[in-house]
């Protein structure tokens, strides 16, 4: 087993970012020099380890050089694949589906410009970013260190994250199956080894593809609905089962004869992320990367995977560390320290992920210690061996939790958390077919494997073994009745998926308890159960303050996708091995046909959705380049009935990027969310008086909303007034250094008020830039 070699890149990035952030949080300026010092320290440590392990590493290179080469080629394949996607559409904004790139890019630029942490808030001048911003530190550390222009770096780090995520998933699958070059299948204490050297490689690729490339079945549903709409005389939802299939057949003929499906540009990549009626977002990783917002959940995705990989390593190690006594102690300490850095980073990167993955890490530690940890310590002499192992597991699980909190205490010290309460969800629940549209492939593979596992268990277990359960008969009956009652109650409440999720969860628990069950399979069963619980949780609870249950669904569904996609990939490999021994070829053929159809259906999203995203540009004639700002020179936006020439805006923004030193406050037009407003703070990272109204109130929920709304009103008054005193008061109150008077300001504010900027030039400010209808004034202080 490689125990995580393909994840080394991401691991080093996390450690470098952590040390850089820790320095900045302690008041040590984060500059290219300080980052270089950190890089040199890590490199020196690497050289020391290389020296100490040179013999083992040389032997490993001789034995595994083909594997190392294969890993690099797979990484390069994923990197180039997504680099081509970004080259197809590198734009950092879109008038209809621009998403939250403006906020993310503004925050990223501010993090890059900040020399201490927490970083200043570019959308609330004088304040700090009160958001889980650490993901931008991970990216910004390397952008600053390498000196890459942020608008270009944007289209480099997305493919880099994509490829790193793929390789960590690959390593998880590889290590789950690769042990001493064989595939273990432990049953009843016996170990059989399938001498199939390519199985670990297949498992790794399946894990990476299943997690990162495949979409849900939303594209299939779009095609089916689209065929019906080609011919249906009424809304298709009103038709019965037979009518809809008849419309589908008639629509298929019409499509074949030349009629296009009734979808516009943008719908092929957007609609599958909304398969649940209403506001919930059914996002999945390929959509996340394709849409291109460097949101917290995107940056946290490879971290969640590296936590799972770390846990798998603990499990495979069986609480054993190699080397001398001193080396074992050092290895043990470093394992838990690095694990705490990884899992702890989830809190400041994407707080939603921390509870789920710290629980998974704790369970793995306790289980592994309980099974394999042995101690002769006098401190535990009162306990029997099993209890002693359990105490050890609980103790070191607690150590991990405490370390993960302490290591990131500077973040919590400054972070004012909001939206921390849960409430019972009483709105519409997920229809069963919406659930299967999103999870259908994974459910099919997982259920198929559970059937095979159960059949194998039954085949190996004599009927007489059931006699051992007689003394638990009453308990079993009570538990069964409770589970049945819960299922019925949830179904009555409208939770259509309850019966499926509950039955699969119970099934996984039973297989977890199977005597002699392999550790790897136990981990997968636990991951399946956890993923299913997450999908059921969003039917019952919601975060107070959420928009409906939008964020609750999409944040927890992404966690479930990580767990269920890796579990489905492992299930597929175990199923493939079982099918090769299946005595009834016809059954294998039917199963393979269904599996291929479902996999093909999920591949439609990256193909059709990817092509659709590449077509969906503001200016189709804009070049295919790595510069995310290049589209501006060709784009024309419209707001308040006024056409805004992107080229003029781009020239002014570039001037500010090149001439403004430090982080002085600027003021520009404030517009509703998801428009072209705050464009100078977005592309320069300079602090503006206020940015997106709702998002700032959302991130500062612990403070009065007037702190934000008053700033919005003040900006409007500043541009509209013709009186001197309010202008001077505004400039003083917010310490403004630069004023933007461009196309957007002319679209939003009173021409009489805007006239004062020319009239008072040389008095309160002086013009330092002019281009057609865009001027930039520097305040005289």
C-alpha cells in the first residue's frame, strides 16, 4: 500500500498554509520572504527524512517506479482535463449565472494583500472578514509566494484543486485494496488473496471518477422531460404514467427528425443541480468545479478526503508504527499532529464539514485502538485488556479533537459564528424519485454489494449459528418494532425516502457486526451508513436562518456524496470480483447491463453540462485564455437601462491594480447582489465601504443589520448630494482614499450629484485617472 503518496502535494500545501497563517495570526507579516522561509524549513525537514530513509526510499523507487509514474500521469490527466474546461470558459463573471465568484474573488484578493490575519474585509472597510476564510489562505499563500496575477491564478488553482482531489480519492481506493500487492477478503478469520495486481489501480481510478467526474441522473431526467415537452399539449406533470411514456416515444421521433430539446444555454449544467423541487441545491463535485465558484465547500473537498485517507491509514496500520522505539514514538506523535492539522483546518475552511469528519476520525481511532492497541501501562492496570484498549482509543481520540481545536484557536478568537441553531424542518420533503435521480447509481451499486455480502455470509454460516441469538430474541424484537415504528412515523410525516434509508442503514449495521468482517469493509459500511444518515437528516432538521433548507441540503449532500461515491466505487470493485465467480452468467449479464446504463447516464452530465458551460459566456468572441479578466474587453453589461462597456471598466481596474499601493479604502456604486457592482473591490481586493448587502448582513449576523444597511444608504447619499458637509463627513467616517465615478455610477446616481466631482476637483480630491466616462479621484488628505 502507498498509504497516501498521491496526497502528498495537498498535505504539503496544507502544512505550508497552516504555518503561514499561524505566523500571520501571531502578527508576523506574511510576505513572499516569510513564505519562502517556511518552504525552506519544510524542504530541509524533507531532506533530513530523505537522508534517514535513503535506503528504504531507494528500494521503494526500484520496486514501485512504474506506480509513481502512473500516479503522475493520472494527476496530469485530471489537471489537463479541467484546464481545458477553464480555457473553454475562463470568465470570472456572467450576468445570469455569475454565482458568487465576485465575493470569492474579492476575498481571495484581500487575503493575498493582507499581511496579518484575520484578513481585512474588502466589502466592509475597517472590518475583518467574518467568514470561514481559511480556504482562501490555502490558495492565497501559494499565489502570493509564486507571484501569479490573481485573475490568471484563478484558472490555474481550479485545475490544481481538481487534480489533487482526484488523487486523494485515488489513493483512498488504492489503499483500501492494495496490501502487500494483493486484495484481502477476510472472512471468519481466514484471508484469501486475489492475485490481481490491477485491482488496486482500478479501485483508485473508480474512486476518483466516481467522486469527481460523474454527475447525478439529472441529465437523463432532463432528456426524458424534454422529449415529452416536444409533443405534450399540456404541462407534462399533469399526465399519467402511460401518457408520459407515450409522449416520450413521440418526442423521441420528433427529436430524431430534427427538433431540438426545449432547453436554452446554461440549463444543461444548471438544472441537474436542482433535482429537488423548490430551493434545495443538489450540488455534486463536478458541478462545483464546473460552475467555478471557489467557495468554501470546494476548497474543503480535498481536505475532507485527506481526513478519510488519514483515517484509513490509521486503520491499515492497526495501531503499529515501524522503526525503533524512538522512531515509533516520533511517528505516532507526527501522525496525530498532522491529523489534527488536517481535520482542524475544516473548521476555518468550511465549518459545516468539521462535525461530520471529526466524528468519522474519532470512530476510526477508537475502533482501531480497541481492536489492536495493547498496553502494559501501570496507569491502566485496573482495566481488563479490552477495556484498556478502549480507554486508549478514547484518550487519543480526545487528543485529536483537542489538538484540532487548539491549533486553530486564533480563528475562533476572531470569528463571530452565526446560524448555530437547528430547527425542525416542516416544509416540503424530497420526493422519492428526486432522491433516486441524485443517488440512483450509488444506491444501485451499494445495494448490489450488500446483497453479495449477505449471501456470502449466509453461505458461510450454518443455520445452527442462529441459536446464539435466542437469548437476545426479546431485544431484537423490540429494536425491530422501534425501527418499524420510526419508518411508519416518518412516512406519515411525508419523508418518502425514510423506508429506503432506514432499511439500508440497518442492513449496514448488521454487516458491520458480522464475525471476522474485514476492517476495510467495516469502514465502507460505516461510511455508507453515515452518508445515508446525512441524507435523512436534511428531511428532519434545518439550520435556523437558512433560505428554506437550501444550504442545509447542499452542504450535507456534498458530504454524503463524498462518502457514498467512495463506498460505491469500492462496492463496484468487490462486485466485479464476485461477478467473476458468479455461477449464473445470465444474472451477471443483467446486472452489468443495468450498471452500464446507469454509469452512462451519470457520464452525460460532464459531457453535456461541460459543453454547455463552455458555450455559456458573456462574450462568445472573447479569447480562450487563462486570464479570467480577458472577457471584459469584449463584454457589454446592462444595468438600470444603461449599457456598460467592459473594456472601459477593465482599463480602469488595471490602472488601479498597477498604481495603487497598499490597501486604501475606495468607494464605488453599491448595487443589488449578483450584478456588476463592487467591481473594483472584486478585482483589486481593495477595501470598499460596503459590498453585497445581504451577504455582509449574513456574515455579520451577530451585529445589528444597520451596520451594513447604513453604509449602503450612505453611499447613495454621498454620490447624490450636492452639499459639501455630508461629503466631507462620509470621506472622514470611512477613511476613503479613492472615489470611482464610472459607467455604473452614472447609471445609478443623480447627474447633479455626480457633477460635484468635476467641480471640486483640486479641492477635496484630484483626478488621477480618466477614460471616456470613467474617472478615478484620489482624496486629498
